């Protein structure tokens, strides 16, 4: 179960990032700075809740809630204190989720860069653009400038 949760948390963080970025675009902020700041704060809070607080709330046990409703999913876990069992199960899950979260934000950028390199190679036969078959400067720049860096999502994940 620890490994399933460890994989599920970064996947949910990626979904949260996509949804919140779309919602920020619908806000229609007045300038790019407020748009990026709004998106960054939303993504950070969403990922913080998903990664840390949700595991803490699900695995913490409060006896009053357990006696009130034993099937209630929050604050009805196995641990009423941070003992060695908590660190062995919940702490280990949070640790591995953080390790995976260090790597996963960069996978998309690496794959995108590899795709661009392959496109450039097939377009001109080399990676420098010498002998390019593009007929307009706009198409040439689109291929060789690369995409815009999403600073708000990268900064929120760090």
C-alpha cells in the first residue's frame, strides 16, 4: 500500500497542477505577474494538502471521532501519536513521495526537449539549423526557440 500511495501522490499532484493552471487562466488577471503568482500559490497549496496533510489526516486517530463513527475516513487512522510505527509507515510514505516529487516535475521538460531535438534533426539533418528547410523565419524560430518555461508551476513544485 505504501508504494501505491507513493506513486498516486505525484500523479494527483500533476492532475492538480493541470486543473489549477486551467482555472487560473479563466480568472483573467490584469497582468502576467498576478496570473503567475495566483497560479503558483494555488498549486503550492494544492500539492501541500495532497502530499502532507492528507496522509496525516487519514492516518491520525482521535478517539472521539472513532467512537462517533468508526467508518469516518478522516482522523480515524491507526496512530494516535508519532511513534515508531507511524514513522515506519506514514513517514516512509511521505519520504518516498518527496523523492519521487523531486524527479517527476522535470520528466515532462526532458521528454519535450528530446522531441524538439528529434524534430530539429529530421528538419535540417543537424542540430544547428544549418540547411534548414523552413520557408519562413516564423516557422524557423518556432522550431529553434523552444517553448516558454512555466515558471509558476516549477516554482510551486520546488
